[in-house]
C-alpha cells in the first residue's frame, strides 16, 4: 500500500506540475497579449496627439490665409476705387479741354471774320494779334494739361497693373496652399 500511495503521490505531483506548466503558458500568452494591447494603445495615443497637432497647425494656416485673402480683397477694392476716381477725373479734364478748344475755335473764327471785315486796320489788327497771342498761350496751357493728364493716367494704370500682378501672385500662392492640403 505504501507503494500505491507513493505512486499516487507522484502522479498527483506530476499532475500539479502539468497544471503549473499550462497555467504558466497561459499567463505568458496573456502577458504577451496585454503587452501588444499596451503598444497599440500607445501608438493610437501618439497618432491622436499628432492629429490634434496637425489640426491646430491647419487652423492657424486657414486663419492666416483668410486674413491674407481679406487684405488682398481690401487692396483690390482700394485700387478699383482709385482707378474709378482717376477715370472720372480724366473724363472731367477731357470735357474741360473740349470746352476750351471750342472757345478757341470760336475766337479764331471771330478773329478771321473781324480781320476780313476790317481789312487792314492796324489798331484792330493789333488787338486781334493780342487776342491770338492770348489764345496761343491758352492752347499751350491746354497742351500742358493734356500731357499732365496723360502722365497721371499712365501712372495710375502702372499702379493698377502692379497691384493686379501682386494680387495674381497672391492668388496663385493661395491656390498652391489649398492644393497641398
């Protein structure tokens, strides 16, 4: 009987050893699974933090581009207003010049009529010469005003072209940034 008990004790000990080995293997698998879960959690947290950082960067970039666009639109409105002002001013000056030219032509017609009516009256001729001289000086003033007006128009157009180029470059940059997202 002693042998039977000893055999039974050995079998029970071996059974307990087998249970311990099975539990050890199961625990090792669970630890490995937990380790994998911890790594995945850390990776997901890192990805979330990175995504939040990118969202903040994108928000700042969108805000910057919105401000930039508002500035460009304000400049465009300003340039358009300046162009309209210059255009209306040039039309007004053109009308003034046309009025002066009509008066000049009337004066010249009156002078020619007076000269033919008077024949060779020297006093009247001198008066008319003085009037013609005054008319010539008026013509010279009008020519100077025309040149000045043309220069101002050219300057305004150059400014408008420069602002338009700047606006186009800015829109191209804005479009590139929009495409990169």
